[in-house]
């Protein structure tokens, strides 16, 4: 073991036996990293890190580092290039599990509904003439004042969206049209889809020729789309009194 030079030792110094010299620790602390025997620094760059390659610690932009976060559909990103990006869901575009939301024209695969409920429309008006059934609003429409004339039921998406646009080929949709009658009964004499006449296949094989007095007549109409503006339509009339 080499003889240590104890001449003028000071607190905060370390002795190097190779050079027989005392060095201040503060000075050692400011030395470069690559002066350490197992550290190799080559062309250092901003945001690099030290990674162990099995032999030495080397400077590296490690594979897998995320340099930026980019927002996709329904996602908002703040500070995407860091240091700490913030990602949030735009609930006007993407559904989440906690916010009450309305999903329009979405496809749900194998959903399980527990205690589901359905919106309907009480029109507050009497059925007469051509009555538009906007299925983007609801599937069930109740004309809950006594009808004043026979009707033509026109099934559509809305005033600006056709049912043909909503339905893809092989899709189906069912509407329920409730007609309230008083002492004089009226009924629908025709059915349309997007303003064009269709010929329903009526339950029992015969189209109704009258309504029912002092009752609510329920017309259940199923539209099955087999091609562009091409439909098979099934319909039924049921009296509730």
C-alpha cells in the first residue's frame, strides 16, 4: 500500500495516490461525466440520457422515447412536445363513461342494455293530411289530439335528412305512429318514405279501411332497406281503447 501524504490535509479533500496529491471534492464534482471510467460520451445532444449498453454508460436518445403526442379524432392534446403532455377527450365527438351524451348515427356491436328507455314525441296536434314522422327525433310519435281527417304517413330522417341517407343497405327501422280518434274515426290511407309512396304489406293481408272511434290506433311500420331508396315495408294497425 502506498504511503499517504498527510501533509496539510483539509476537510473536503480527497487524496490521489497516483499523483500524491490532495484534490478538493468540489473540484471533482465539476469534472465531466466522461472522465468516469465506465462513462463514454459521444457528441452529446439536448434531451439525451445515459443508458447502460452492457459495458459502459453512453449518451443516447433511447428507442421508444416519445418526442411528441398528436391528437386524433375526439382527443385534445396540450403541450404535445412536453415536458408533460395533457390528453383530454372531446365529448362532443367521442363518448366517455361518465358524461351524459347523445350519440347520433353510431353503430353499437352486441350492446347489452339494462333498464333502457326510449324517447317519444307527443305532438299535441291532431293528425290530418300528410304527417311527417322524423325518425332522427324519435321512433314513436303520438298525435294526441283527436284526428280531423285521413292521413298520409311520411317517414323520413328529418326535414333536411332523408331516411335513405340514414339507412345503409340491409338496415331496418321501425316507427310507431299513434293516432287519437274521437267520435269520428280517421286513418292513414297511404305510407311514404322520404315523400315517395310505398306499398306496405299489412298484417293479416289487408290494409285498414277505417280507424276506430274513441280510441288510439297504433300503426307499427317497419322499413327494411335492400338497396338505394328500395324498401320492403311491413305495417299493422292495433286499436287501444
